[in-house]
């Protein structure tokens, strides 16, 4: 007899509790614990069929990859779709997940691959409308409106397609689990079943995952563990730019990004994003500078803006968009202590233009210089760009990939690079640019002329 087990699970982190609580003891979120039910049936999984093998007796073939033909997507995947891999594509609703997958499978269908597109959200007619808008038509793209995982795996086993797309995992359900579709146990179980199917059949599976309002894929950590690759589709809804970012990749490097623009005919790849992000830069205004940042293996020049103004309330406001808030606070403290700037009574706003989010410490120098430029109302020469990490004693430290950053800047017409003295010494080529090496904040302010 099947037994029904009731438990309470956090929808944010997957923590299981025997009783209901208001706050998840694991991740600290409020009101995320919901009741879930599971039917525990004895499962007939044959145990212990595989033998342990010494490492040196295992022969490895290179993984077989299929290119989608969308270069930005292929690079983010590490050079194409790996056979039997499970790729999770996460992002806000309406950001373009279904669109990019439609375009990717169109590329695959042109290579004589058949694709099974399973949608639990849209009817085949709606999908057809989107395909028409993208000028996609093929008999190799097969649509299936289904939400039962059993049904999907059944159809997929019979049809044996070359690729499967599941749009989205939150709409799928598994009969074994009594919780509603979209709950952590359903999402996890469905993803695990799909993973098992992908590995056994060597068919790659794309899974679309929605993002909660906090910005994580629902049932996030549980899902990220299960799949091979996690891609996040980011971007501001008000802006046409979209960034596809690798968060995890068992078959390639992480931190790669692909840049797209949403147009009325779908997503268009942007091969030279630096030019795009700098296109509308105001010249000769204070509180703006360009930094050379690395996104994975790719250099990216972006504009960083700061606005510093006297606070009208007792507590000065600090806001940062696109960079870590705590990092900005730390750098403000260093600026006050080491360069003697008075920022205590100032509101400070920092913004990375174009809706980008930059996590590497190489932008420190840019943050500090834009704040100083805005405070003193002295513009930074628009032909200057900079990169460098700043330490707590105000020293400017070397960062990796200096040559790549300079090369990218030279390509789009910058004349002067400001970096750590250490970086300058180790530089092998300056690509025709004037290089200014600085060792601490004061020196940097002086050389940049603020
Ligand atoms: P969609 O791929 O449906 O988003 P998701 O699957 O992530 O929820 O994209 C929906 C948005 O993209 C919608 O607001 C309309 C816009 N869009 C375009 O601007 N051009 C296009 O060619 C397409 C297909 C969509
Ligand atoms: Mg969609």
C-alpha cells in the first residue's frame, strides 16, 4: 500500500521541516515554508549493478557537441550543446527565454536535427505565432503541449528526437508527488527524471526555469545541483539588451556571457558589445568614466557613473546598481581615510550603464575615480579608461588579463590606460596606448587630474 507522507518544505532553498514554521531556519526567508505531500512507493531500482573502475583504465572520448549556429549561445555553452547534457535556462518572465530557445532549435533543425519542444505554458498556436514572427518554419520542430512528465518521457522515448526543450519546469508534474506543479519537490523530481532520461538516451535537454522575485530559479539550489549547465538570461525590461550568463557549466568555463538585442524579429547577437555600451556616453561630464572589465574570457568596456550630492536627510544614502553595494561602501571609506575626501555628508549613487552587473574587483579604481570626479565636479578625460583593484590601505593592486583589456580599448579608440604599477611593469605590449601606472589612490587622483 502506498503511504502518503506530509512534510513542510522551504520553496526558496528546499529545506525540509516536520512542522510548519514562519521563517526558514536554513536560508532565513519568511513565509516560504509550504506543506507538501509525497507518496512513498517501494521503487524497483536495481542496486549495485556497476563495478568500481581504476581511473587509468577509463578511456574518454571528447564530448560530442552540436552547434546551434547562434555564436553567442554556443560560446556560453562552452562550444555547443554536449550530448546528453541538461541545460537550465533561467530568467525573469518575458525576458526572452522561449524566444532564444526557439531560435536555437531553428538553428538545430537546419542541421537536420529533430527537436521536441514541450510547452506547458503556451498552446501550439501561440508557439506558432512566435515562430512566424521569427520566420521559423520546419517539419523537424515538433510541438507538444503536455505537462505530465510521464507523458513527455513516453513521447520522447518513442520519437527519439535529437534535442528536447521543456518550457517550463514549473508547469510540469510527476504523478508520484502530490504537491502542486512548481513546488520544490515537483520541480526537483521532474528535473531529476529528465536528467536521468538525458543521460540514458544521450539526448540533450533544455529546461526553462522561472525566477522568483528575489532573482533565483524557483527551487534554485536543488535545481542547480541536478543539471549540468545553468544559464541566466538577464537584462532590464526597459532596455533591448539581454545578457546570457553561464553560472555553472560542467562542460566549459563559467562567467562567459553572450550579448543580444531584442528586436521585433527576435534576438540578434551583438558581437562587439563594448561599442554598444559606450555609444551614448556623455563626454566631458563629471562622474563618468570607462572601465575595462572581463566577463569570462571576454573583455568588455563599460561606462560607470557616479552622482555625489549633499544629503538632505540626516543619513546619507548610498545606492549602487550593477556593482556590489558593500564594495562601494568599503571603497568610500578608503577614499575618505586615504585621500581625505569628505563623503560623510554626501549621498552617493553608482550605476553601471546598460543594465550590466559587474562582479570583479578590477572595477574598484573606476568606482573610486568616478566618485571623486563627481564630488569635485572635474570631468575625467573621455579617452582614458582604467582598471585595478583597491586594497584597504589605498594601494592599487594588479589584476589579471591586462593585455586583453588594453587590446579591446585600443580597438575602440582609447588613448590612455590607468592601471596598477605592478600591471604596468609586467605588461608585454601596450597596443600603442599611453600607459599610466599608479600605486595608490592619491597618485591615481593626481595622474588623472582630479
Ligand atoms: P519570451 O521569449 O516569450 O519570454 P519568456 O519565455 O522569457 O517569458 O519573450 C517575450 C518578450 O519578448 C515579449 O515581451 C515580446 C518580446 N519579443 C520581441 O520583442 N520580439 C520578438 O521577436 C519576440 C518573439 C518577442
Ligand atoms: Mg516563455
